[in-house]
C-alpha cells in the first residue's frame, strides 16, 4: 500500500512514504495516521489560503454580508434594544463606521499573517525528511496514547462495597502455631524477593537459572503474572512494602494493549481474580480499573456461534481459537465454566451487565444440554454447541467448573439457587459414577471415559475434598454430614498420595490398580510442581472441623517443600517425588505464591482472617467478598427475577 499522490503545493511532489508492510495491523495504523497527518496539513493550508483570499476579492454583496456577519459578533450596538426583531443584526452609524473599518483592517492583517504562517509551516513540513516526519507522527501518536491512558484510568462509578470482614489479623494464640505461620511468611518472602531480584516483570521465575520464565498461557508478553497473582497473599501476610512495590509495577507497566494470545481462563483466574481481590483488600482503584481493562480485552473471545468462548484470545486483535489438542476443536469445561465469579464481580463493580450476561448465557446453554449419565463431558464445541469426547473428570479439564457452581451460590449470599441445583445434580452424578473405594479402603475420584471408569486421580482433583466440605452446608436432603465426611476421605486419600513418596510430596497423578494404591506408575506422572490442591483441602477441612490432623498434614507438606523445593534463588518444582535426590524443574509457578503459600498461611491463622461466610475464594485462591445480590438488580439473576 502506498500513500496517495499529494497536491503539488511547492512544485514538488511528495514521494509516497514507505512505512512498512501493510499486512500487520500495527503498520496499517501507522500508515493511516501519517496519511491523515499530511492530508490534514495540506487541507489546513488550503482552507487558510481560501479564507485569506476571500478578503482580497473586490467589493461585492458577499463582502457586505460578511461585514455584517463580523459586526454581529464584534460590534454590538446600543440601538439593538429589546424591541429589535433580530437582535443579531446591527446598524452602523458615524463614528462606529470608522471603528468598524479599523477593526476590519486589523482582522485582515491578522488573517494575512496567519495565512502566511500556515503556508510557511506547511512548506517547512514538506522540506522535512521522511524520518523527521515519522518522528513527529510518533510524537503525536504518543500524545494521543497518553491522553487515552489518562481517559482509560478514569475512576469507575462508585458502588457500595460489600462488608469487608477480616482482611487482616488471624494471629494465632498458640506460640507453636504462630511460629509455623511466621515460617510460611518467611517462605513467601523468599519466593517474592527472588522473583523481585531475578524475574521482575516476567510472568514467572526460573529460580536456578535466576531469570524470568513464561508459558504460552500468558502469551508472548511480560505481564508480571507473579506480581498480580501474589498481591493478595502479600497483603494478608502484612508484607505491605512488597505489596506497594507490586502495585507500582502494575500502575506503570501492566498493559493489555499487546499483540499477545493468552488463555482466557488463566488470565481470568489469575489476573482478573488477583486484581479484584487486591482491589477489595486495599481499596486501591487502580486494581479495579486494570481488571476492567483486561476484561474488555477478553470479551471478543465470546464471539462464537454459540457464545461459548474460545480458549485463547489475542488481546490486540480479539481473534480467538481453541487449543489444538482439545477434542474436535472444543472449548474446555473447566475453562469456559470458570469465569462466573469474576464476571459477576465485574458487572457489580462497573454497573455494566455485559459480563454477567456472558456467563449466564453459558449457564443457560449448559442447562439445556443432554448429559450422558447426568455427567458433564469436558469438551464442548463452540461452533456446533455439541459435546466432544465423553470424558468427565473432577481433576484437570473439569475441576473448577463444579467449584464455580457451588461458589456462585455462596457468592450470591446463597440466593443463586439455580447454581446450587446444578452443583447438587452434578455432584450426585459424580458420586454415582466416579467416586469409588479402593481395595485398601481409600476413597478416590476416577475419570469417566466413554462409559469406562479409569481408576486414576490427579493432584488437581484433590481440591474436591475442600469443595465437598464447603458445599456440605445447604446440601440436598440434609446430607451435610455425608459431604463433610466425603471431603475428609478425599483429604485422607490425597495425604496418602504424599505420604507414599520419598519426598512426602504428591505426584501429579496416582493410580488405584490392584496392589497399586495412591501411587504414580508412569514416570511422566511423578512430578510435583508446587501445586496447592492438597493443602487447599486441608485448610477447608481445618476450618470446618478443627481436627488437628489437617494442621499436622499441612505442616508436613510445608517442611517437604522447604526441604526439597527451596533453592537459593526461590522455590522449584521437582521431577520425581519417588526419588530421594530431587531433580528440579527450575520453575517457580505463580500459583505457588497465590495459592500454596496462602492456604498454608491461612491453615496456621485464626478463622477470623478471611472468614468463609464473608469471602469466597476463586479457583486461584483470590478472595472475593460475598455479594448481597438480592438487593442488586442484575437482570436474569434468580435472586431478583
Ligand atoms: C491453579 O492455577 C488453579 O487452582 C486452577 O484452578 C488449576 N490449578 C492450578 C494450580 O494447580
């Protein structure tokens, strides 16, 4: 693409500017801007020329009319009184006429001077080199971007902030527990300080190579995932300098206008969840503003024939697509089904129902679909609205969908009965088809594949112990005791998966097959990447039962992490939990700071820190306050329909 030929103003034709290939939107934008800039320049010189020339025309009726027009503006006459039919038309008499001529002359001179100045400026511009013009365009662009940024960072409309109970404190009375809590805080400091030193601004840290790290879920841009994910943990631990440091980075650097393809789910749970939690805890507007800016960038992912979002979206172009490995081009249940909490909060905080409608649409669609054996398959095609492979799991691919049904109900102050019903129905089907007892008496959650049960449980599925306990109160047919017990059984099984290893850390996935119980068989399943799910379950069980075994198990895990995962540059995952000499994977995952250390800290804190009747934790452990939705008009919400 070339710029159009320009008017021969000074006898010279401006050569077309070559501003790069047209195929990139970024370059296209540059080209458009430069075209506009040059054309505007020519146009303004031309208009000034015409305007000035007008004054030098011989006297004519047009000239007279123009004089009158000038009088209208410049020389209001005392005779123009109340009774004047048209107070805008003024009469000219004696001395006024002289004054008028002088004024006219002054104006002509001014216009002539302006005209000459504009022509000079235009000539000046045209004498400039391509580079100089480019630099000027760039300066203009920066100015516009800066203005837009200021506009974008404008505060959002104020809304009543829910009751924020227990955002600090929780100091345990028992000195032993206090020491343990202090130790967890020290681990957080170690993880954060090393990230601060070696990985600042990168998404994650390589604690051994001592440099930044990232994966494709965060796209190609440095979005400081660890900073955003860690903020609320820093806050509740009272690490306020570190929190402020993170806040400053977010204010100055966190930019979502990047040509980067990110996972909608991951960015939602870690970034939007993290920013919202930081906002509620600290009250700092910037977190809310950034959360909303990011959410707007995710919205194009919902532009599919069904409204089921793509797994990935390019933050700049808005183009979405699904993972290549997903069955039949499907979206993933645990991904599109884990947006509800954050999106309801976004609508609450902005007063814009767009977010709420997106997630309610997903819910409605799921409600209408047939479910094989009452189970939700993990794959759903966003083009056809049909299920992909019949694979159901409470671990990876399915997990947080169930979690969010329960938490939607809790977050609505238990008024979203539709969500509770979906949760109850789903859990009943899961219990019937997926939950079994091993020969050795361990309760586990298997995976359902095309009518066949795989006796394998992932580390991710261990979160379900906490979920069952959390959902016990309010369960159907008064089965609270049953679900609390089921939660405790899952906690026991997952503890066994830790206890049966050399490092006392759990494998990624473990089997129940003949003599094999809660042990990984394949080499590829023996790693531990600092995941939180088992500790998360210990914490929920602790809160609901105060059985000391959960603190004991949590402490065992903390010691094992300290012993085998701590390196001088932070914390690292390990490749084989059955080998007594650990090999590190050299990644400090952002969820280690967001979840693992937070749940450990809460496990050794009093229940008054983030009490569960006021706070609901998103799937990345970011606490969001309960919303009293019965008092809020969110159209379509069962609470207000
Ligand atoms: C976290 O990002 C979230 O808990 C998510 O729901 C699944 N698992 C990882 C950590 O294991």
